[in-house]
C-alpha cells in the first residue's frame, strides 16, 4: 500500500473544474488524444554535462573515478567513514510551474558502496536548498536503504520520495545531484546507469473524463500473475506482506514478464513453503527503512535496474497514452486509490495501491494484474475504462503515477505529439 503523495500535497495544487467522467470512448482505431490539464515532463540526466567532482562519464553511465573527499554517515548499522565522488547536473527548465518532482535512477552499488540522490529547485525567490530524495544501495551490509524525513522549509518538503513545492512557490527549473560513496581506499566502483526526474503540476480535480481509444484495444500482454495476499504475515521486518506488498509484487510481475527476476539461489533464504519467493525477495530489497515499507516508488524502479532493466517513475495523462506503451509490448505499473464502490470488480477499497496494466479488452476496458487478489490465479481483472481512469488520474489519487520498466532492447514508443515528453 502506498498513500499517494498527490493527496498529501493536494493543497499545493491549482483548482480546476472538469467534466465528469463519461463512458463514450472512441473506437479501437484511435483518435487524437484529448487536451490534458495535467502538466508533466520527464527529463533524463545527461552525464556528459554538469559538474564532475571525481566522477567519470562513459557510455555506460556515471562511475566513481577518484575520491573528492570523505564524509561520515550514521544509521542503525553504525557510524562509518566513506570517500565520495559527486556529479551535479546542469539546471533543467520544466517549462511550467511544477508543484512536485520525483527523481528515479538505476545503478550498480557493489558491496562497500552506496549513493545519495538530491535535487534543488528554482522558484520566484531563487534557488532552494538541496533536498535528499533517497539514500540507496542494492544490498543491506553498508547502509539501510532510506528516504529522509523532516526536510520541510519555506520552499517545500519531501514526502517519502516526492518533493512538493510550498504553496505559491512552484519550481520552474531544477538540478539533480548524485553522490557516490565507497569504502576509503578501496577499488569498488559504484555506477549510476540512468538518472531522471519527473516534474509535474496536477490540478485539483475529483473526477476525470474518460479518454478516447488508442492503439491497444484487444491487446493483452502475457504477464505472470502474483498475489500479495498469499504473503500475508511474511517477514514483518519488511512490513509483513499482504496489502503492504502491492508495489514489490507489481514490480515482480513486470520483471517476470521480461524474464528477469531473482534466481533460486538468490531466494534460498525464503521459507520453502512460500509460493512465490521472488516477491519476498523484492519486498526485502525495495524496503525503505524510514518509510517502513516497500512502496517507495523510485526504490522499486531502482530494484528493477539490478536486473539490467531501465526503470523510472513518471506520470501519464490518460489511458490513451498508456495504450502506446501496451501496443509496444510494455506493461505499466499504476498507482491509484478508491472506495470499494468506485472501481467495479475490485471488491475492496484502498488509500493507495499498485497494480499492473497488461492490456485492454476489445471494447477498451482495462485488463490489470491486480495483486490484491486471494491467490495467483485470481490476479487477472477487467476494470471499466472510465472508472479505472478516474481513480488513477484524479488528484485525490496519484494523479497518473506509473512505473515504466523495460529492457534497453525494447525501445519506448514515441510520446504524445504536441505535449512535453513524459518518458
């Protein structure tokens, strides 16, 4: 379960009246997408630009070259000294006043290394301070993977993984900074393979009109099915399964679709009676020790990066946009919240839940692998298009947040013409 950050920061958003959702979508042939009041842009970092302090840029990403200095860091594992190298990206314009920003990355952190991702924004009063958006390592021996609480000031704050601008202070530009840490004197080489940020402004709206049909009606991807509920009570040190594990369960399903998930040797520590040990493994290695859960959005896409996949967090503006990805053979993890009667066929309500959209019926309804199901066989659901789009896109939900995870050999389709690129 993940409480949407859009809901938490709803008071920061601009009010906008919209037409209630209707059910008259265009046919499977597709039409021009409707204009969207949502402002969103996703931009990838260019490691060739920016300022390097001990980092080395190569076609494979950004690596630790030589130490720029040393620092100490304390968590429950103790106080340790680290040498670091740092890269600061150039300032990137959002193209509008953004009220939220989420950074995401894929990286390699061998034992003896970890990384920290930060951002600062520019508003009408100048530059903000640097905010920490994540302290991350794939393993558990060096630091406890964590977000950072208590960063709020007059310019904004960070809710788990999301920077939210203060009321009346949207950011028009931002910078990213990544610091690579390693054991002093070692030859360990942490590397960031991809880094990007999604900046957005989602209007306050309680209902969303249904989008016209796109290019994926009648298309269904063969994504393996995994239930979070068969793990209820498992490993309380990583939040105990059940409804708490919707995010790692969804991420696991997408990894399985691409044939990339942990091996039997990797999961040998899991109880042999566990039906799907790869889900327990994902929960362990996406767990955020400050949030005390496995629902940190960029920690999930970073986990996917462990298997050589590209993964990032962004927002989509409509199901019409999502159909572009499904048509390209790319399943999409979505975040939404709803009362039980708002999503027919679900049979439950939630204040924050992840599932995998795997296709569309011949009439445009959503086919989803919903991990909030009693067992693996029951995971496939068909949800009415208008109802699904409404609970996913409205501002009291996630405002259209998705994980996009794919191998580099499966390129992303073109983004929506005439709108800022959101992947």
